[in-house]
């Protein structure tokens, strides 16, 4: 209970109350086949060069100041159990194992179901675990700003882009337009998603002010679930049945139902069909890379070890 007159404590307790409604979902179920020549076949998010931290470790360290481990859900593939054994033994994070790969839409929804079963109206940060970010301070500042917007009801789903430094044709792009009247200037409206455009199209998008898609987003869990119900109803229906199961019953249920899931892509089949989405753009100076090719991964490790 807050005593009358203890204004500072009242503000802190209000902030703590908001923080208790924040969760994160870290996506770590990728197979990383394209990087096998560098990683020796280990999925890149679990690979460590010369005893350095893994990309998953770096991701968890990066999000730790925002959301505690106890409210961090890590989605991995069932075959990744050996790689996450230390995390499982530590017992601080919530590990969720997908029975098999059914596309990124199912992977995100698996983590989202874990959150919604406990905190259906929480604000959720969703981030891949296999990206490189040079400036953590810039990353955190952007996330904190957008979380505040979502908690204030300015926007229910906000994606993160990065200002492009080149017409990169191996990245996903987000086309945008100016923010709605009265909306924060950093939040632009999403008009289209373009995945791995040709060099010519990428050059045009760069000139038009489009941004690279990082696949990081902040959303109210209930709004994201509503998006699934609207655009991927078959998938949403199967997952909705598990919301009120216990943890063990939920695992058993998904083990028996995953074969029935329709394969779908989170960006193309869900976000690409939605309207009213916003995007916050990080500056190019944040030093973001999706590390999706052997060359980019090697360059990243060279810079990290310099």
C-alpha cells in the first residue's frame, strides 16, 4: 500500500506495475542451414566462436534490462534441447519447444500462447535471437519508447525497422508513409512489406524512404492474437484451445496437433495482410545485421573480436 504523500514511491510502484505486464518472446527455433559452412552445422543462434557469447546469449543480455528472465519465453525447436540445456537447468527463462517447423507464424504463436495463458493483456516484445546489434543503448532506447506508446494506447502493434545504408536485396523491407495526425513523429504507417526484393526494386525502395525489416516488434498480446484470428483463423483456433491448459497438458496437446498446423510465414501471411500497423525506425548507426549469410556472420565476429 502506498502512503499518502509518498509521491516518489507512488510513481515507482506505478512503473513497477506496468513492468509486471511486460513479457518478451525470443525466437530461437531456426535451423541455420545457410551458415553451416561457418558454424559447422550448429544453428547460428547457439554457435560460439572461440568461447565468445552466442547470439542467443547476446540477445538475452540485450533484453534483460527491459524484461526479467522469468517473463522471457524462448521458442526453440525440439531438436535444440542439447544447445539450451544450460538454460533449462538454470530454470530462469521459460523454454518452449516446438515439435517441428511449421513456419514462423506458428513459432511466434507458440510463444504468444505461453504469454497469453498467464497475462493475456500484457505488452510483449518479440525479437529474433540471431541478429547482431552494435549499440545496445540505441536498441534499448527505441524499445522503451515504443513500449510507452503501446501502453498508452497510441498503437497496439509496432514493428521496428532500421534506416538502410544500402539497397540490400537479401533483407526484408518495409514501405512507410508519414505518421497519422497527432501520432508520434517516429511512428510511421506501414504500407507494404517486400521480402528480398531484386536489386532494382531495393534501389527504388531506398530512394523512397523504405526501411529494413528487423522482425522485432512490440505489441499488446491481445491485439496480436486478434490479428491471428482475423487472418490465420485455422492456426488461431488450434492454439486457442491450449490457452487454459496446464504447462504439461499444453505440451502434450501441441505434440499431438502440430502435424495438423497449416504452414504460414509471420511476415508475409500475417503482418502483410494487416492494416493499421506502425513502424519505429532505428538509425543506421545502431549497427544492425541479420547475419543471414556466412559473409555477414564472419564480418560480425571479426568486428566483435576487434
